């Protein structure tokens, strides 16, 4: 049987990955029902592991004690799961695709005109359509990587669906679904996946990580 991560840790982990989040976003990230997330967040708040912040970026965030507790529980969960080989393999697959995704995002934002890079004003439908084709190709390659990882660590399951949703929105004509920050874009989810893999492996970002 694949390892089942405790819901409370899944919520802790989502807050650590996202930085700030309200229950609906936590539910989307974890795959837990929102009705299950809300009491867990309230419990974390009562225990001093999370606090709610209002402002330009509002939501629940981990306290210093919450970050310490998260690291402790995540290490225990990783040991219990025995999925280190699957994590390492997924990480290699992610890094192999990461440079391609960075180039894709750059090419969406900038294009060469007369030998000079200029801001892409999206007036060339053929150029933009080629970006969508490239995203479809990249996405087709990363989904099997995530499927294999999910088979060993089911808490990673939501990523494939979230990336698929963003890709379909982008290819369906929603330009912000590729790279706009804080828009549940492909880039947003990709960055969360990157952070999740690093945390799950107990690693810091280095030159090999790039993005």
C-alpha cells in the first residue's frame, strides 16, 4: 500500500510551500475537502503553529514554531514512506524539464524582431500558438514523472491535475494561465512543485535548480 500522509501534515506542508494561503487554496493544493482543511487550520492557529495575516497578500502562514514542527513531521513522514528513490527520480525528471520551461516562459514574454529582443505584444498569433504547442509537449513529459511519484507518495497527486488545468486554460485562450504570478498559472504550480520537491528531499536550492 502506498504511504498515506496525515491530513494535518498535508496542511502544514501546503502552508510551507505556498507561504500564505486560505482554506480553498489549501484544499486545492492538498486534494483535501475544504471542510476538512478549515478545522485543521484553526487547530494550527490555536496551537501557535500558524497565524492569519491580512493585507496585500493575506492568508494563513506558518509561525517560526510551525516551520520547525513542519520540518520535524516531514522528516518523519519521509522516513515512514520509504520513497527516497521515487523522490530522487522525480527530481531528476523535473530538473530535466525545468530549463525547457524557463526558456518557454522567456519566449512567451520576449521575442526576436529584427535581431533584437522585444516585449511580446502577442500580435503574432502564429508565434503564440507555437508556445502553446511547446507547453503541451513539456506537459506530456512531466505528467508521467508525477504519476510515478504519486504512486509512491500520494500527497503529490494534485500537481498533475493543477498543471493540466493551467495548460488547458492557456491553450484554450487564457494568456495569463502560463506565467502570471498569483494567478494559479502553470508557472505558479511549477514553482510550488519545485519547492515541494526540495523540501521533501531536505535540500536547499542551488545552481543546478536554476528556476
